[in-house]
């Protein structure tokens, strides 16, 4: 068997022997540029694209072309070396957004992309966007010409690589442009900058290359996690080592190839195993491998793990090994069920700081967009993530992986440590937004791993990988889909959920977002789940028996709390201008079906024979309307009504009238009229308890 594996290695080495170095198609640092004159073969143009106030602006107002002398004297960090290509309308101060939208374009010479299997573009950039509400908001596009059309490979609408106050930072951008070139013999690169009232876009150190054919990299050490920062219980004993190998070369590793991987824990001796590829491994593809031989970690001590991929003839040995240092173990706080997180405790938009108890995994990837963002509104790249907002309210926060700058196989977010003691069949649920404009190409994926304790054992892909999810024809619908992770196998244990995102799909158009994460041990519910067409009714953010909000769609009845001296808010959702009858009485969750299958009754005593209508219920009326109607001599209207939008909110302030804490006030259920048969819809009942 060893002989056959070594033969396979020799075959792979022979296949790659003809191309051991990268092929450079373009390399430009603008060192030969002077003032407004670009390097030979390059061109720079600038013009007014759309005029507004007058057909032609005054001569003093001109666009800001890409130039190479840093006229305003900006201070860049070490990522840039002068000269730098920079279109700087803010520094030029010679134009006005009152006259329209300006365009500045920097175009590179053409190159022959025919016959390439993998073509990468990289450059350093600093883009400072005004982010204003002017008629012509700024944006910067990186584009590739395929001989017929210009293909946008990235679109910046918010600042990228901009730092304050004195030094402007730069970021390294890297893209797979193989598909964008279309294999054209006259492929071309250009930077297309459109602005109304703006700051600048600066670019340097451009490289287009085909990597060497033979270049395997160790992309990440996936398990175990670092106990000092992410462990729920002490890391000790036998642990499964899980790693991801990536083909960063331009060649294809054939099916059946043998790839040697080694690990060494605490310099205690090298363990070697072989990955036998079940299928061909294309450029930029990854393969995750779990070592059959576990590693014995020393509890309470620092552990050091070195993993290496051994690849004969590899053109770049710098990316073949990774070291992961594990600090002395200690446990993080445990959280009991039910658990819910909507990320709305976030106070700073686009922060990388997660809510309390959540952790950015520090050993997954490093660099721009290698962590999860906590965001409100539309993501930075247009049409790539949630458009309207979060899932909870549409106007609050969610967590997402940004696809603009990253190129990582692992962008990991860890949940708090969840204590599943006493559970029977726990589940995790969350809502996911995943819209890939180019699907099925350039796909990013999300997986949910489960880390169980004691031991920190990682179960990869307990859910997923999940890619493009949205079924609607338009991204503008901003569709969220609910996902469920079965945790029954971990009942009684302590677990962490690891949301393992990726942004290495090869483009910049597939952000992945999550919201409203919950972990519960579902209990049987005596009521029925809300059905399509039933009127929505909520009191003080009611929860069901599983402590899950009504929006989760699990069965009723529901439960709410009112504080003595506080307020109770009733929220109705139905058709515009429809009457509402609010029933109250003792909760009787028997799901008695109203004749015709209209809805259900959860309150009241036994029903009237043959009707299904329970006894012992009262009607809660609009006392204000009653009093006013009687006072002015108009017909008395004691019903509540929905507004022209179909919504109705009623807030009541409660006095301190001494009802014992924990006592049930009563149960409410809404009957909302409709303009068409069956004319009345019934909601689930909500039992209200005094705090």
C-alpha cells in the first residue's frame, strides 16, 4: 500500500514538473509614471458623465483624473510606495457635485488570457467614500474586459482601507479573474471611479499572474479549538486533528492522488497520514481531512501543534505548514436553555465585536474581512446581502460574512457555551440570508459545526455546507430562510455552535448573513401552530411554551408578562379598517376548532354543544370610544379597529393595584373581522402574568 501511495505522489510531481513558477501577465507599481502621465501602455481619462444644473459647468469645475504625484500630499501607510495612482477630487477642490456625476478611468494594457487555468489579480487600495445622500453617490468598480464586455469583479460603495486621523491605511485585494477574462487574447483591466462629491480612490502594486501549477497550501487547522479563548471546558486528552488543504496552484490534482499530511504535537513525534483524493482537486478547491490518529493534549498546559502538507515539487513551501498554539485551558461561562440571540444589543454599526458570550475565532483566518461583521442596513457590496435589514424587525442588527475583500476558507463565529443538561431532543434554529448573484458559480458556503464537551470534540458540518438559498427571482425581496440543527445527539452535554462561513468563492457578490439564533428543547404544545390567514396578535413580545417568539411559527398558546405600574401593549395585524373583538377568560388550550376551520379557541370553558364555541369568555371593549360616543350623542362604537395600514397598537398603563407577583391576570384572544369569507379570523390566545 505504501508503495502505491509513493507512486501516486511521484505521478503528481511529474504532472507538475513542467511549471514550477508563477507566470506573470502584468506587474505595475507606477514607478515610471510622472504627474498626470501614466506608465507606457496605460491610459487615464476623466470627464463629466451626467450634467444637472447647467448643460456645461464653468471651466473652473473639472473632474479629477488618476494622477501619480499625490498632489494633496496624502500620507499613506507602508502598503503604498510612491508614486501611487490616485483620483482625488477632494484634494483637487476644483469641481462641484452641483453639476453632476464625474467619471475617472484608469485602464491597463491588454493581455493574453487564453489557455489559462487560473488567473489571479491582486492590488493594494485605499478608497474613502463620502457616504452622503448627494444626487450622485460615489462608487468604485474594478472591471475585466473579456473581449466583448466589461465584467465588474468588485464594486465599492463604502470606504475600503481608509484610516483616520492622519495616516490612510491600505488593504490588499485579491480576485480570481479566470472566468471574467473569458480566456480572451485581448483581456484588459480597468478601474472605473464615479463620484459626485467625494474624497479619493488610490491604487498601487498591481499583479496579474497564473500561479505555478504545483502549489498545495495548508489553509487552516480546524480542530481542536483554542481552549484559552474558546473552550467551554478544559481541553485535555485525545483530540481529533482536522485540517483543510487548498490547491492554490493552477494545475489540477487528479482523482486518486495521495497527499501526505503530518502533525507534531509538543515536539513529541511526527504523525504522518495520507489523503487519497476521491475526486479531482481543481484550482482554488479545498479538501478537509480528519486525522485517524488522535493527539493527546496535556490538560492545563500550553500545547503547540504543527501541521504540514508534504507535496513533492511544490513551488511555494511558505504556505505548506501552520502552527497553532493552545494556551493553558480554562472554561468559559455556561448558558442555560432556552437561548436566543438577535444581535440587537450591538450599538456600533459594522463592528467586529460580537455580543456578550459570542467569540470571533482567533485561529481561523487573518486579514481584511476574516471576521464576522455585526451590521444594520444593506451590506457594503450592492445586491450581495440583506437589502432591507435584519430578520427580526427589518431595521436592526444581524451578523454576516463580507465577500468584498476576503478570500478565506474559514470565517468562524462561536456561540456561547450552551448547557444542554436535562434536555431530551434539543435543536438550534436560525435565519439565514444567502443570495449569490452568479450562482451556481462563485458560491460561498456556511456550515454549522458542533463542539462538544468534555473534550472539545468537533463535529464538522452538523448542518451544511449551505450555499445559495434564496428562491425568489429578485434579490430585492431580501428573503431569509430558517435553518435547523438537530442537537439530540448532544443532550446532557455542553456544546458550542461554530458558524463557519466562507468568502473564497472567487467573486465578491455573495455575502452570507444570520439572525435570530435560538437553542431550545422543544416541548409539546397544547395549542395549534399559527396557520396562514390567521390574524396576528402580540402582547408585550409574547413567547410560546418553548420561550420562542410568535414569529418562529411554533405552536401556541402564548405567554406574556406585565409589570405592576408598567404597561401592556396589544399589537394587531389584519386588513385595513377592520373591527377587532378582544376576548378574555381562563386559558383552556384545547385547540377547539371554530366551525368552518376558521381558527381556534384557546380560552374559556367547555364549548356550547355543536358549536365549538367555549363558555366563560368576556369581550374587552374600547372604553374610550364607548364614553366619547355616549357623551356626544353619536352611535356607540365599542370596537377596536385596524388602521389604514391594517395595523393597530393599543397601550394600557397598569396601576400598582397589589396583585401578587406571578399571578395570572387573564388570557386574551383576538377575533379580527375580514372583508371576505370566512369574515372572522381567530388568533392564538395569550396568557398574561403579573411580574
